[in-house]
């Protein structure tokens, strides 16, 4: 027996978020999510792949909603899934025009179980905040959760440049990876604050950060846990 005293891991307690019939976070088991490879405009093919993914064990399925035709197809995709007895929550992946698609196609907004957005992909400056706020307000109207994703490859470049310059001016000696990690946490926290200001409840917000380096990803989530 190891003589060193054992200590239980202290886990950060998160707020549970309902996505369809599933709970994400709040102590719930980790859920498996997969994404379709079909053209979402093809409702029949996309619904079939959603059903097949669910049958293979995917507990949530994600589709790209990138053009008006795709947004228009979402209600049909959801209907076909339900008709087949598929209860897997349907996630809409939005990028540059999500604010337009969700407002112009309310049936799409109603059919989806979660909106997946990356604030870094919805514009720059004031325009980014306005578009992001629009998406959040749609989520409020339809009582849907929002996944706020921060990606290392699509960070706010003004924020990154400012932190890099600060590192040089003050001779802080920080690595570029450390600065990017800090910027990801700042972006996630600021976007979450804006979502709350827009009317979303805490139990409607899922925060996600993505980088390709596992150690950095762990460090980011530890830092994020201390700030949220």
C-alpha cells in the first residue's frame, strides 16, 4: 500500500444544461456527439445519417446550418428523425451568418435543440457583439441552450495582438502558447458575460474551448473553472 496519503480530486461543479432530453454538465455523464457529413440541404439524406449516428451510439447529432436552404431543411430533418423514433437532440452548427438564419427561419430556430456558435466567427468589433447578441436573443425567445465555442484558430486578433504587445513592452517573457491560452479564457469569459447580458440564463450556456495541444487544453479549462 502506498504510504502517501491519498487525496480525493476536487472537481469544479458546473451548472447542468438541458439539451433536448439530455443534461450536459452538472455532474451528468459525458455525452457522445457526432456530426453528419451530408449536405444539410438534402433533408432526407441528412436525417438518415442522423438516425444512423444515433443508432451507432451518438447521443447528440450535429449538422451544419450554413445557407438559407439548409436552415429551411432543418424542420424536415427533425420531423424525419422523430418519425423514425430518433430522440437524439439535434444541434445546429452556425458560423458567419447564424444571426441571419436564426431570425429569418424561426422554424429552424424552434426545431434545433441547441445552437453552436463561435463568437470569433461572427464578425469583428461592434458587429461581432451585435450578431452574437442577436443569436442569444433568439435562444431566449425559443428557450434553447447555446454552445459558446472558443477556437485557438479564430480568436479575436485585437485581443491577441494587444496581449502579445504587452508581453514585449513589459518584458514578461511569456510564451506565445501561454498568451494564446490566456486569450482563449478571456474570450470565453467575455462572451459568456455578453450572453448573460443578452438575457440567457446560466443553465442555457455551454462553454467550449478547443486547441490541438492537450496540456494547453487542460490548463485552459482549469483557468476557466476558476473564472466562471
